[in-house]
């Protein structure tokens, strides 16, 4: 199985901050990576697919990037509604695997 | 737009079989190009992919659960289903159904299944 390692596991930030979350794949996955946002009691929401493509309806402050097997999700200016947990997921091969999550909390 | 909704018992006894159904509305499972998946989330934990079914009936299961999982599809009802046998307390989780391609979207709202006697 492909292991997805996210860092950090949590981050404290303020509204307006730039926040970057990293996900590293244990082997090459090309650009087959997605990012999700999850709030308590709610299903995950797809933000980014194919490493850098913004899902329809997602604000442009969210962006994704790839460098080899390292992937980043950046929130350019954190908004109050962005406090949540974020997961990466590789879609290169089965079984599909997720990162362990990064909680973005209030500083 | 496409919507998914899970249904099934919220309480299952140990050693019994967990059975859930996902009803798809606003689109057809038979349209192709997507793999219809089950994903679970243990309380306070991360996401675990269980398996998928394609409209043709082909399946792939997570090797960690493969011996206990069956996913089936009923295209006439636009539904797909999950059966997980020999459950234990470790199978207590929120179970989601989701449409997969390059990423999962949309998701059902999720249903909590508790394994307890």
C-alpha cells in the first residue's frame, strides 16, 4: 500500500494567515492526489484533485502543488470558515489511502 | 446534482453482519466512469477506504478488510450496498458512501454504526 504522511498533525493560526500543509507519498503517485476539508460531524468535502485542480465552487484561496512525491495544500488567507481538519488522499492505485489529517485550529 | 444517502441499522451485535445501502439520486450509477466506494471513519480518527464497485459489478476491496467485505450493486434501484461480516467493536465507525474518480465527490452524510451487544 502507498503510505501518505501529512505534516504537521495540527497547526494553530489566525484569520488572514497563510497556512501550508504537506503530504508525502511513500512512492510515486504522479499527480493522483486529492485534498479534503472536514468539519466535525460533516462528511469530507473535496477541495483539490489532480494535485492542483480546484474543485468547482471551492474558493481560490485554496491551492495545491506537487514536487515529486511531496504535495502541498495552501490556504492563502485563512478565513473563519476554514478552521477544520484537512486530509490528503492518493488516487494512483488501490487500495486508496489517506493521510492522517491536519487540524487547523485557532491560535 | 448527484446526491448519496446511506441507510441501515445503527446498532449491530458482535459477530453479526453489518449491512448498509447507499442510494444515489440525481444521476445514474450505470453512467460509467466512476467507482462507487465505501469509506469509514472511526470516532475521532482518520479515513479508511473499504472498497469500491463499478456499475458492471467489478469490485476491489481493501486487503485489510477483504476477507469480511462484500459490495454489491443494484442498478435498477440505483443503489450499492456494503456487507461487513463478523463485526467487532473495532468496526464501530461512521460509514460513508462516495462517488470516486480523481477524488471522492460527492459523499453521503455518513451513518454511525455501533457494534455492541
